[in-house]
């Protein structure tokens, strides 16, 4: 399937888009967002088949980050970090390759190491009464691999935040919450909207 790789830069204070770049490739539905000083950069629509291949692709697509004129401080990845089958998801791969702080923010629960979408999990979700509420994602061995976060009062569905590289879980959760107007971090949402528009414009459905 053809889909775009999208970069979007947003001003942190206003979340207004100040930069956007797009390229096409055979990719699916993952993405990344980057905070660059007072700006946020997003890369959307990355290959979902192999985390290492995706992270290399993100680096190639995102060469414009470093020519934008700011210092990259943190990267948000539309996927998982330590909350992963091998405790090393896309956010970890990209963090190691770039040596940048990375946060994984997934929209769906990856059922791994005893963390499953059962009645107990659904009850924990129901107990998230307001934006900013969380509960830990605890494995069978007692290890905490991430946090479920109610990121906005507009949505009762949580996102799943995990460490990618060079950041604590508490800081990752706090930064994710601060970036959310709706359910997902605003840079990621903007990249997704623009990548979908790119698809409609450049690859219209046959009539």
C-alpha cells in the first residue's frame, strides 16, 4: 500500500503548524512526533512491518528536523517502546539510532507478558475519571513496562505510554499529557491528518 511519510512542526505554545513536508513510500500506519525546542515535529505513516526498518526509515525521512534550525529535545513515536514483546519496540530503536530521548505512545493495547485486555483491565480504564489519570502496565513478573494514560477529557479511551530511550516513565507520561488536546499527542494527530490528505490528493480512490 502507498502511504505518505509526513513531517509536521508545531509551535509548542499554540500548536499551530509552522512547517510541513511529505514524501510517498510503501508504508502503513505508524508514526513519530518530535519536540524541537519550542516546536514539535511529527513524522507520520511509517512502515509497520519491522521496528528496526521503520526506525531507519524515520531517520531518512526526518533529515529535515536538523535543518529546521532548532535542537531536537524529545521524540514521540506512534508505537511502543519498552512495552513490547522483546521490551524493545520502535521508540527504542529510533532512540538508540538517533541518541535522542524517545517516548512510545500507542493507541491500542499490545497484549504482552500477562498484560491483557480482560475484565480487570477494563475496570482500570473505567476508573480513569479525568485527563491525566493513569494506571501501570504490570507484567506477570511484576515489572512496570508503561502506563495507561487518559490523555484528554474528550476521550475515555487511554493511550499506552512507554519509555523509548533516555527518558523516565514519569516524564514521558507528563510530556504526553501536555501534548494532548484530544486523545493522541497533537503533533501526531496533525501528521496523521496531513498524511491522509496527501493520500486523498495524490492517490485518489478509483471511481
